[in-house]
C-alpha cells in the first residue's frame, strides 16, 4: 500500500500504462513529490504573520497599488496549473504594509489548491482584516490549463476575477481610478 506521495505517483504511472522502472521515470515520483510540496507551500504559511512583519504608521490616504504580480497556482478540480497576474490596491487608514508583502501574500494563497475566485477574495479579505484600510481592490487575470489542455480546449481565453471592499466597492471614482491604473502599461 503506497504511503508517500512518491509511492502514489508510482501507482499513477502504473495506472496510465507506464513503467515506473523505465530509466526516464525512475526519479519522477520523487520529483513530483518535491514539486507538489513547493507548489502547495502556502498551507504552511500564516498570512497575518506575512503582513504584520512589515506594518508602518503613516500619514497618507492615497491609493497604494502593486500590479502585475505574477502568480502560479493549481486548480483544485484537476490539479492543473493556472497562471497570470494579480493587481492589488488599498487605501491606507493610518498604516501601510511593506510593498513586498503584497506579492508574498499573493504567493502564499496561490500556493494552495485553488479556484481563481476564492484566491481573489482571500487576498482582499486578508488585507482588509490585517491592515484595516478604507478599502481594498484585487483583480486577477489568469489562464487555466484545465481550459487549455482538456475540456473546452480554448488556448487564448483569460479569466478575470475581482474583489472590491470598502471604498473600492462603494465609491465608483475610487474603483475607476484603480481599474484605470491597472489597465495602464508602465515602461520600466
């Protein structure tokens, strides 16, 4: 009876008609186990600790945006990858978080079995809960291999999800400013 992920992968290889003792597959079960551990490392991280390690008191109320945050995740339905970009913004209410913490938060939630909609909501809700800003906006654009490699087989489709909290939901001008800035391209 298999007891490690590598043992289970060996069984999967047998199940699809492969020979796990074949030279090219000898180390595959261990590589898959290691890759899965890396791609699901978000389960062992604490989002509150990630953000609280770099919280600063400031006297600003202007929008803070980190956009084009690359993300990679696994869909929970097929365990196939999806990848794209997250755009994260908030309106400070007396405190900010270090800019690098927002991509770390995106990575942490991305490195779990996910659906894009929940990923978007988790990022926004955590920022709202921990930083307590006047509002949060998160938009994720992603391509899903479960749509590209199987099923409907659409190579160029992009899924877009958003979560707007606080003033991003209640104030159209704030939401429009965020979305306009996300759409603009920077030439850095």
